[in-house]
C-alpha cells in the first residue's frame, strides 16, 4: 500500500511538473509573438529619451525619425531646459539635418537606412535569442503596478549554439522574466552573467556581474514599448585589462512620427 501511494505521489508530481513546463513554453512562445509585433511598429513612434551620464546628471533628447533613420535633439540637461541660445542651436542642427537628408544622394540614403535597420535587427535578434538560449520555468505570479504577471526563472540551456558573437554572452546568463497575463507582453526582464564567457577567442571575456534589465510599458493594449533600460558590463580585454561600461536610459512621451518641416531655405 505504501509503495502504491508513493508511486501515485511520484506520478502526480511528474505530471504537475510537465504541465508547468508546458505552461512556461506556451507563455514564452506567445510573448515572443507579442514582442515581434511591437518591434515591427516601433519605428512609427518618436519619443523622449533621458540618459544618465557616467559622471552623474542626465541628458534628455527627443528621438525623431527623419527620412528613414532616427535623429536625437538635445532638449534638457540635468532635468532643466536648455537656454534660449542652446535651444536655437539645436533647432538649427535639426533643420540642417532635415535639409541634408532630403538632398542626400540615393546611395548615401540607402546606406544610412541600412545601417539603422542592421542595428535594429541585431538588437531584436538578441532579444529573440534570449528565449532560445535559456530554459524557462514558471515559478509563480506577481502584481507589478496595475499588471498581473507570470514570473519565470531562466537558466542556461545546455547545447545552445549562439548565431553570432553578441548572442554568445547569453550562454553564461541566468535571469527572470515578468510577462503580462492578459497580453503576454514583457513587463520586465532581468539577466545576469554568472560565469565568464569568452568572446572572439582569447581577445575578450565577459565577466560575472554583468547585468542588464529592460522594462516595457503599454501604449495600447497590444502595443508595449521600452520604458527603461539599464546595463552594467565588466569585461577583460586580452584577458588582462578590465573594462567597465554602463547605460541607464528612460523612455517616455511616445507619439506617432510626423513629418518635420525645416524652416531653413534650401539652396
């Protein structure tokens, strides 16, 4: 009888674990679809980006899409608007850029846009690879602000083959992912390097402690765009010199891109 009870308990536990993994796989699959839809329409929106500087303080920019690629116009320093003189200077730079991009040769225009699209594809590939490089386990549910979220833990997936150099860092990461229960959008992602990862052979090594996090916010029910991104990295170059870098960016004021008319007279 005891043996039978133990067997029933074991089978029940295995079934529960199987269902939990099935749930995690489904949640991740639907979240990838939601992120892909967001990525597709993101260039249709201008926004405000505030960057925390390494030495302290912030710089805030308007990120404007002009003729197929973005342009940053400085609007604040340390939370304060620019002086009238600096505002005029930034406006002149913007207008000059509008005119230059309208006049640029076809080949230059195509190269500029291609570079922007290449950077976008690289960033999106890294986000996509995050779900392929890690095994996810559903560990619970949590309320973040007004949003009800699934909470998933992530650990390195054995046998994962990164498609490029940037994705290789994922082989040494573990993380946590909060996914909106209603829309399957990513509310928050955190990932940390837990063991050294060699990049480009012996030339560089990403060290434990490297960490990044991404938060997204809803513009519409099925459209979520970045709210905050932070990253701290630590790497050894030539396995001797240690290099540290960091970023802390906050995004707000999303609105559909509108054509910008330059006040400057074209010659």
